[in-house]
């Protein structure tokens, strides 16, 4: 879902309304520790730069509406420099033995874990991620580099038996060259490492765009990569907006684009890439169905169902936000869901007791509330939340968990991403109806099944049109060793597992004629 930026463009060296924004800090909330936030908006080759050639912005902390820091972003000219540095570094990085790439990636993994606390201020401040999740993210990043570091020295081709004459045929895998990684604001470190770890293991160099809405954690990641000893130019950072992403997609020196974001932007990416037939990998949005059958463990199913509204403050592409519940347990399930939602601690992301933080911006807040209002107008029953939080929360962008029951499957709430802490609940009467409702969507990123019937679990999972399916879970499969990606308008290509490695490798086939030369006349 495309959002308006939660920052003010700086004019004449001053952020518009930045003084007023700073005065809005609620003293009951811990302010972002500005000195702990990284300053390098660009890292190109062997240079760290605090200012690019793009516009200046004032980044807003969503919990208080306050300015964290004024940043001068990259511009298209900086993309040219970053691509040149990556292309210069590529021959040596490609030729580096796999064990050497492996050792660098393992060193980075150890550094991420050793300095995990240094990343926490960036993760919380950039988009309001809660402390609990922010503390876990560096370790998740380390796991990705450790997993793909293990692949770096195991990229092997194979020989192929041929017919039609004596010959030797073999397949060899090669990196693309320079990969352009365009990263979203809702989980920047998670998405960046999901792309960068396999791309680097495969021998590619990278130009990564840190999102202007949430810039800090990717900035810090690239700083740590320099500290780990990655050669200059192997990873280059450009922090910027849509103009920088467009310049990357159109750049002739970038060999492949990996885009993580909204479907609307992906269509623009593909239109631009089509001019040069540049390959793209797309991990896009979703409206993941959660199917709760009557034989499910209701307490577990309610807890896991609630996570679709709470995880990433409801701003996760794979979150299960469309709950399909068997009619026999529909009202008891709703009651349990609402009771659990009442205990969600919404508040200061730096408070360890907080379980859900703010949405990204004021425009996002208004868009979400408007969707809820339209849903009620279309006949949905509001059973929890639905109003902006006031009092100590008034300066930030806080919503409670919002639950709407009796949502028609053809309605806006059921068919479009809300990208906020909102659950749409719909009853069903049979297994076939549940499958049909779940598949009646343009998206196909994730799906969730709750049942204690193993036959049903396998059958329903085999019928759902989604790239990743969880049974009696809510995201535990999001580990580096398994493939992740979408069907339909949720994108294509896979990140994670061996499939994720091959996203960043090209196949070369070599056929050698072994027939003896004909005798000379």
C-alpha cells in the first residue's frame, strides 16, 4: 500500500513545522536517542557521506510526531556513482573464492549479534517498531547471513547426459552482476537482509535503497558490513525516495532489480524494466486468509489470529488479516478474539511492556480510519476498536486493535490491504466454502489454517492459492531456510532457502562435441 511520507520536506534549510513537531513530544514517552542513529545516508565505494544530491527531509518518529533528524537524501546522480562503484568491485567479488565470501558473511553475522543493541534505536525510531521485535531483528539478520554464508562455497553445477552423439554437457551458475535492492519501510532490516544475504552469497554486488520513510536500520547494516570487512563497492547504500528507486530500475548498469513493496509501485517498476527487459523479483502485498475450523484449538487460533493485527503494528504484507471462521464457533471465537485484543498494550515503542506501536504516519491513520468507516457503512459490525487513541497517545499515530465482524467477502475490507491493526472476520459453513472464500482474492502471499484434523490440514493447504501456508501457526515459517514469495498479484520469485539463492544466479549451459574429427580426404 502506497503511503504519503511521514516527513516534512525541508525548505531553505528548515523543516516545515519542525519546531511545532518537536514541541509535540509527549514527555510520558521515551524520545528517540538521536545520537545513536546512523548519519551516513550514502555509502558508496570506500566513502561514507552524510548528504546526497537529493532533497532534504525531516524524518518523523511515529510515536510522537516529532522529528528524529533532518536528512539530505540521495538523488539520481548518486545512483550513477553507486552503480559505478558496484561495477568496479564486481570482477574481484565474483572471483573471490566461495569460502572467502562465506567467512565475511559469518563475520558479519557475529557482528550483528554482538552489536544487536546498537541497532535497536534505529529499528524503533524509524517506524515505531516495538522494543521486543526490534531486539530480535538483528539476530534474525544474523541468521540470514549465517545461512547464506553456508551456501557461498557450495554453489555447484552439474553434468547432463546427452544423446545424438558423443558430447560432454554441463551447467554452470553465475551471478547477475549488480543487483538493485529496493526495500520497504515496514520492515527494512528484515527485507534488506532477506535480499542481500543470498545476492552476496551468489557473488553479486549490491546497490541498496534504504527507504526514506524508515531509513536508519539499513544505514546501520551497511555501516556494519564495512566494519566486517566487505570490500569497498560490494555493497553501496543510497537512502532516497521514489526518484532514486526509479533511477535504479532504469539504470543500464544494474543487472537485476529485487523490489519489495506495493503492487502499485511494482507495476511502475515492471513498466520501466520492460524497456531493457531487465529481470525483476517482486515480493508484494497480501490479504492473507486465516481459516479457523470448528475443531481448532480456539485459544491458539484466537491468539494467532490476533497476531495479524499486532505483528509489525498491523503493517505486514503477509499478516493474516482476513479471518474466515466456521459458523458453529463464530460468536465464541469473536468473543475470545475481542477479549484478547483488550489486553494488547498499545503505547511507547521503547517501553518493554508495549506489545503494539503506532502506524507509520498521519495520512496512514486517516486512510485506515476511512476504510473502517466505509466497512461499517457496507454492513460490517464493529466489535472492537475503530477510534484513534487519545490522551498520552494523541501526538502519535496510534490505533487499537480493530475488529469488524460479518464482513462480506466482496467488500473493500476483505479485498484490499488495510495495512494497519484491523481484522475482517467472515463466517463460513463448509470446507469447500472456506477454500473458495480464501482463494477469492487477487493476492496470494500467505494463508493460515487452524484445525486438529491432519487430513483436512493437508487437503486445504493443497487447495489454497498462496505461496506460504501455516497450519496452527502465524509466521513461524519465516526463517532463512524456507522459500517465501507470492502467487497472483503478490509477486513472483522466491526469497529464502535454496530457491532464494538461485534468484540471484544465472544458468550457463556448455556443450562440448567429443566426436572424433573426420579423417581428411
